[in-house]
C-alpha cells in the first residue's frame, strides 16, 4: 500500500490567488491524516477530490491563523455532509477552547463528537497508534508553542514464498500467519525450516516528517533521522537569517542542513514569505547543501 502526500497549501500567512496557507493531506496505510488547516483548506480538499468522510484525524501544529483558521469551517462542513463518527483533533493546549467558543457563539451544532487531544509536552511523544501507523510529535521553536509531526508505518509482514512453501504439505493455510510474523516452521520429523527460506523480506516501512514553523533546531534531527520524506518550513533565504530568528522561522539553507544531518531521503520546502516572487531561489540555496530538495506545487500528489 503506497503512501501519498497531497499539498493543499504551502505559503505563509496570507492566501494568494494561486496559493493557500499551510495544509496537507497524508494517506498512509488507508488512513487519511489532515496536517494543519489554514484558510481555504476545505476548498483545496474539494479541488483534490478528497473524501471528507475518510478524514478522522487532524493534526494542528500551532494556533497561528495560517495553520488553523480553516478548521472551524471544515468541521461545520462535516456536519452538513452528514458526519456521525468522532473526529480526533490534535493540537496545542487551547485548541478546544478556541473551537468550542466559535461553535457556541455561532450556534454550530455538530451532530458528532470532536475528541480533543491537547498537547503541551516539550519532549517528543507518541500521540497516535494503531496496528499499522504511529504518530509522534516533533517539538519546535516558534513564537508560540508548536509541534511538527512524524508519521511512521509499522514494520510490515513478511511475504510468503509460495513456490518454496508448496514443497511441504505439512504447511497449511493456518500456518501462514506465523510465517508472515517471521517464525520458523518445524516439520513432524523435528527438522526446522528457517523462516527466510519460506518468506521474503517485506517492503521497508516509509515515514514522513512535517516540520512546521520553527527556528533552526538541531534537536529535531534524532527524531526525524532517516525519514523517507521531510517537509520543512523555509520562510526566508539565508541573507535574512536575522529576521528568521526574530520571527521564529528557518531559512532554506538551514532546512537543508537539517535534512543533510538527519540523512532524509527527500526534502520539500514550504511556508515561503510573500516577499519572494520566484520560489526557485529557495531550491537554489538549499541544493548547495542538500541536492534532493524540491518545491511544493498546489494540489501536487507526492508518492512517498
């Protein structure tokens, strides 16, 4: 099962005619995770032909408007579309008060439960897990409390080598589960068939790290080590590093340094200041340090 990332929005602060604030849809192991929800996210979801009903978990990095102002409208739309199953919202402490205040004042009646998972830990922690996927926080350094998120596939089952298995009549269908789990098989005469004979290696699990607004922060490196794809904000070029530090952001060069030190597979930049008309200057700068760096495109689907 492939993992896909849809870039719904990637610019900073102010929506433009052609771009939207930060929001992404990650499809991993048949789960749909919405990451940040800037203004216009539900319009972008429509354009991407995403199924609203499949979104059960939303992860908000921080409570600046370009990362969360689309959330009240999206939740209201869920109700109008007939949603009746719980929606899980992960975000900084205060997100419940923000949303519930809006819903109370506007008399928005949902018809389904919103389950809040409020975060305030300064250390990385596991906040979601099922039998296929794990999600961890990536503590960041912004002007307000902020987290990135690390999404990891769990180790997959081994593949059955049916050509080899068919040689042994003692191996029945009910034994396949144990073989996929990596166990050896003992024949009736006591001979042990090693698992690596009866199975082949599974595909390597993939991972995706989303690093939202933050100053240059080397403490994220061990958390995101060797991820398949890293998205990292790069609001400014490095000649404006002083401004980046002051506003709590990263430069393209610094994002590339993080990617190189973490030995990630691919780097996607984002959250560009509106002062830049030609965004290729960001990849020009970053590729001097980390060549496998790319710009996002609105509604682009990236296979991870």
